[in-house]
C-alpha cells in the first residue's frame, strides 16, 4: 500500500482536509461530506474525498450563474 492511506479515520481526514475534527464531524452529520461508518467509527476514502473536493472547487467557479438563472426562471413563471 502507498504511504498515504486510502481509508482515513476522522483525525487523518481532518488533517488531510485542513479542518478540525469537530468541524469534520459537523460536516458528516450535516451530510456535507462523503463518509461511511465501519463499526462505530467514521471513515473517509481518500479517492472519494479527492473527487468531492474537485466537484466543490469546480462548483465555486459557476456558483454565481446558478442562482440568477433560477431567479429568472421563477420570475418568468409569475
């Protein structure tokens, strides 16, 4: 297996993502971040986190376009 772990626990994932374990727990419970339970412990798969971060970063570029389009659609319906 490579040096970086494919499956990380909450502490490893929080270090990888640069957030505190408490913040990561909050995101897990709010279903804002992909995680799974193994026994009674939350686990994070590195490749899934990487894909999630890619999606989030690409969404940030188009974020300004989504709301106005939805607002125009809603305004057109009234």
